[in-house]
């Protein structure tokens, strides 16, 4: 007996020849590829579609079906993103502990569109770093009596180290009233991380941490499946 199986399939035609010794004999034939899997059960009288997992446990080296491949790709993407985040956080910790980098969360829109509320600015805190016109720096704002009131991140638009620097937010109409002394400049902005600071409020962290834990469980389940 000669019969064609998987007729019209993109894997091409396959033929099986011979006769069955037993009238109730059956054979499971599975073809798998990166695009998916197709299985049939062959009997002496008919051929019908089947799911191989209903009959045998697939060996680990067999090519993964399409839906499993998609799950693995998703798990790989999330894992890769997680490793990147861990690397970034570890870098921040090392740079901060060594005094070579500081981070500040921007709260206002005075520097829009260059820096937006919720962005994190990374500062070179070295007191010896050179600053000049058009540099964006973070400085300690003070009252007239010299009392510190907070930190501001604005652009240098004039002045010098002797007379004091003139700073202005890109979105502000007028320069800041304070003539900023060199010792009041906390650091020079070297990099901006957009949006991350928006998630660092206590309310968002309270929501984000359980979400990350649940997401980790989902990824682990996908890996196990």
C-alpha cells in the first residue's frame, strides 16, 4: 500500500508504503518546524489530524511549536530588560557610592522641553568640573539671608565664577533672581533619564513593587511551560 500524507502542506508531500500486520495498528507522525507543528495518526484504513502531546511527551531537543516559541521570546525579552535594569541600578549605586555621580528627580517644568517633570538628571558632582555658558547645572537656591531653600536645575545664560552665574529655566521668561556662586553649584548635568522619576513616588512604588513581583511569577510560569 502506498499513501500520501500531509498533502498540500508547506512541508511537501510525504508517502508511506507497506501493509499493517495488525488491523488495529496505529502510527503517530509529527512534522515540526520553527513555524509550528502538524501531527497525524495513521491507521490501516484512515488518516486523521491529531495533537502529538495527546499521545507522547515531546523530547526537549525537538523544535518548539510556534506558540511555545512566542512564549519563550517574550520571556527572553522580559529577562533581558530585567538584566538591563539591574545593570543600570548597580551602575548608579557604584557611581553614587564613589561620589562620581549624583541623581536628582526634576519636579517642575521650568526646563521643558529639554528636561520634563519626572525626568532624572545625572550630575557630575565634582567641585572642580568646569562650567560655562549654556551648561545645565543643579544649584542650591538660597534666601536673601543665605538659608538654603532647595535645589534647582537650570541653564547658565551669563555671569562667571567671580561675579556669580546667571541661570534661567528654558521655559521661564526671566532669569533666576539669585546670582549663583560657584560653591552653590551642586553638579553639572551629564545625562537625562526620561520619565523614570515619575515612578519613584511612594504611591507609585507601593503599586509598582507588587506588579513587578506578579510579572516575575508570570515570566517564571512561561519558562516552565
